[in-house]
């Protein structure tokens, strides 16, 4: 599909909704055999060529005392000439089968492209003395990272132009940024092969030059010690184990010290207080934290609490306490805290209790407030809890279906919370919320060009009966005045895995479907986290079938 390839090429590495754009257009094409839209889309005979068939190469796999035969494991070898040839044959067949949709593809591409701004400026985020932000320039594929000192009227300091890094490479995956204490050095990772294996690099922000230190083969998880020269990073070894190393700037990478190794995935980061570096070893249903004092770069990691199957917990630190979001005796999680010197579980004391119908998804710590992100009946709530007295309260959003999440809040000593809000009919919006007064300020709303008017669209939450009687929430959006007679085409999305929630987000590409008579929906199937731990469990392991039958029943 040349139109889709052009779309992918031109929007490479931009916003996530653009990935959804490709998915939507692809799904539109799948529906071509049944639907016609006012002469725009005329189903015609597709390619008479036979589709390519992957060859069968039986591979014997023995694991856990069982033997199975995998006929297609050879397709995992991405550089194998046979794999490449097979994928090229699939692409050629798709081009042939979809050639009659070429005009529609080009129409949709132009329509979607013209609906979205080609230049953009992220909102400045304060870190100490600096305001950081990035900007996109028309005709360029990658962001330019900049900052201003003290105030937004100061002169702009360009930290890194990712377009320059990408020169000479067909692919550039870039993740930014971890700033050293004092904000003199910026750590970032790049991947030019599309392998999701990164190289850790450093930019001296005072001298405006790249440092010679480069560390290949990392995952992108990085944390600085407080001396501004030492940092910790994660890599995955060739034998599959995960490793945390300590590097000192200016020294040979070969001399980096292996700090910790595990068969479980590892990640590292700094606590909100900046006092500790945390190491998380995570596997499904359980994890284990280790920590060290960031003021002592030579220190070794210590276990926070020993691993226990089924115990998931997430640690942070502020003031004199570690705070722990835990599912210990609390399937939907609760918030605990403990003094620095006593991390053993027996010392933990409760801050936010467990609730059977409320999932505690995330906690953000501020000097005088705890901000809890909760989920009830599939919808997110932001709960403000003062630490110095006063009543707890919830933010109000006023729509039946929406997504709310915390934004970038790097500062701890502030009374301003930044959060993001959007819905199926409201573009992504960023707010500042005063934690003391409750005042709310809209900072930015994504602009949608053309004739888009949110009042012309209707969003609602429906419930579909699953075959076992469970009620499955379904979020839908369509154009006002649509006759709901069961004859409208439907684009239905869903996820239902790892406890992650399918969010009711605004997608400007979906307007092209909705304006042509589609209903666009999200089935909040079991296996996701929309309705808490029970909802997740009912779509896992021996209950995994529910995820798929929920989706089918929602569609029907």
C-alpha cells in the first residue's frame, strides 16, 4: 500500500496518534468488501494472485517437560534472506490487493495531514533554575530540545537538535533526557537500527558539545548519583540476563562496575527527593526493590523488602519517609509509608487504605500534598490529599467518557500540579491546577484544523453483556444525528492485557471515519485494568479466553 508507506515515512517518530492513524486506515481498507461511502469507496475485484504462503520448517522445542513443534519459528530471524523475501512478497500482494483503494488512501492522507499542525511547541517544564521544552519545525521529523534560564523571556539555549543526530540514518529512535544534578550534563539514548537496543550518550550543556563517553547495548533506563559524574544504567546481556552497571564520566566503559544482575527485567531511577537511586527487578505478579544513597556513589544496593510471589509494590521517597504503593493484603493497592531506617514490611503504616471498587494506579509526592491517580468504573480520578491538614478532594471533569493523567511534574516544592485531559470529543488539553486554591488554568489544547466542532460529535459509555453475564464497558463516539439502527460500520478497538487500560483518547484521524458514518468504539475487556485487580485477573492465565470473547461480544 504505497499510500500507507508514504504516510508511515512522512510521520515517522511523531505523536502516538499517528500510529493509530495507520491502524485506522488499514482497518478502513479491510472493510472495503462490505461498505461504500457516497461514491468515495467502490469495492472492486481484488488481486487474482494467490497470497504468499510461509514455508513450514518444523522446529522441536522442549520446555518445562513438554515438547512442541513450531512450524514458523524461522520467521523470528529478521535478517534471514528467506524472511525478508517472504515479507516483501506479503507487501507486494497487499499492494496488488489494495490498488483499487489508492485514491481513497491519498484522500485520507491529505485530510488527516491538513487537520494537524506541522509545527509544535511543548509546554515549558521547570526544573530548578531552568525551563525545559522541545519544539517541532515544519519539514523536520524530530524535536529540538531547548531551555531558558530563570524565566521564559530569557534567551533560548539549544541543548540538542535530534534532526542533526539523525542525519545519515534511515531510522532514529531517540529518548530524552536525564539531567545531572546541577543540570550541566544531559544523558540521552539513541537507536539508529530500529532494534530498541540503545546507545547511551552525553551532552555537556555548558560547553555545548558531546562528551566522548558512549555506552552501547543499553535499555534506556538511567539514573544519576548526586556527584554529577556517576550514573547507573541497565543493559541486557547476550545470554538474556539483565545487568545494572555504574559508570563514571571520563573513564573507560570497560571498567564500569557490575552492580546487580538478574534474570528478571531491571530498571533504575531517582526518588522524588533525589536522595536515593532505586533499582526495580520486576516479573509478572511480583517485584523486588533495591536502593542506595545517591550521595554515596561507591555504595552498593540494599534490598528494600525481600521478593514474595504475588507482591507488587512501587517505592518512592520524600522527606523522612519511603512511600510504598502495594498490593500486600490489598488487591487494588493501598499506600503505605515507613521511615528510612526501617524498610521491613512490619514497620509499614497505612496512608491511603485499600478499597474494593477503587484501583490505586499511581501516586505523586509533593512537599505538602499527595496526588493519587485512581480508577473507578473504568474512569480515572485525580485525588488530592493535603499532608499539612485540610480536606481531601477530587478534580471534576464533567464528561461521561474521558482520559485524565498526570503531566510532567519534576518539581517537588510546588503547589501547582500539571495534568492532561482529553476525551473522545475533546482534544488533548494540559492544565495547571493549584493544589491550595483549586484554581484551574488551561495552558494548551491541541489544535484541530478544518471544520472540526466538538459539539457535532457524541460520546457515551455503553455496556455489553458478555456470554457469562459480565457487563463490559464500551466507550463509543459518533456524529450527532446518526441513526442507530445497527447498519452503521463500526471500528472497534481494545486491548485487555498486563492490567493496562484502554483509554478514551482523542484521535484526530478518527474524524475521517466518523464523518463518513462510522461509530468508533473502545471495548474495555477483561485482562485490562479498567475495573481493578479483579478485572485484570479475570482476563489472565486460564481466564485469558475472556479477553477475546469479551471483544467479540462487545462487537456483536
